[in-house]
């Protein structure tokens, strides 16, 4: 039987006098565990068994090749864990996660700025990727395929092109409207 006991600064619910709820401050290293409701590893993710199994295989293969995981697109209704899976991929691959959304990328320069700051093995998560403007998508294709971006300087007869090599990254896209994605994505 659980018996609640209250004091000035501590509320206890215990069957064996072990403190369960406390008003005392947590050590910093435990604070993030309590505040995060999002699983951090595939082993802690509940549901979507087929997706999880596919991701396990892809992550294991990428790890054995010592390469980033291939680009990933998650689609489905809201609330199925697309964003959570992007966080898990970053944790499993030990890469930094950069999060943005399609509508936030208003022009090509927005995406270029993000891509040029990614390190090898980092994960770029674009939520609502179906809402990415076409002008931004044009920068996305060579970045995903060749890990490079082409810049054109000047105009007319003075125009010249420069190819900027990107570090190998993984793009994870999420959409609730897969039918609105452009054909190349």
C-alpha cells in the first residue's frame, strides 16, 4: 500500500520509506533524464517496429563502413515520432543534430549557411520538408548527391562558378504531406 507523507519541502510516496518525489534539486547530470520524454536510443523507442528494424540495419551498416547513414525521409500523420526518430539517428550515429523546417528556409542562402557549418557525420533535420521553396531545393539536390554546392559569382561575361565541397552529412526530412514533395525529393 502506498502512503503519502508530506513535510515542508518534500513529498514522499513510498512503500518502503524510499523517497520517490522530492522537492530537493537534482544533480545536473540527472536533470536532463527527467526533463526529456523523448527516447534517445532505438532500443528505447516503442512502436513502428518495421521502421526501427530498417533503421537499425542502416545505422549498423553505416557504422561498419565508417560513413554517415544515407539520407532519410519520414512521412506520416503528426504524432508518429518522426522528429523523435531524427533525434535518435543523431544519437545512434554520434553526430550533432541541426533542426530547421521547410518554411524557415526562405532562400538558398539560408540552407547554404546551415550546410557549410555542418561537420562530417552531422545530421540536418528538416521538418515539413514539403514546404521548402523550390529555389532552396535547387541547392539541396547537389548537396545531398555530391556533398557540394555550386556558387556563381558575378553576372554575364564576368560570371564564374565555384564548387564548395561539403562535409559528408545526413539529411533527415519529415513530412505529413508526402504527395506535396517535388519529384527529386
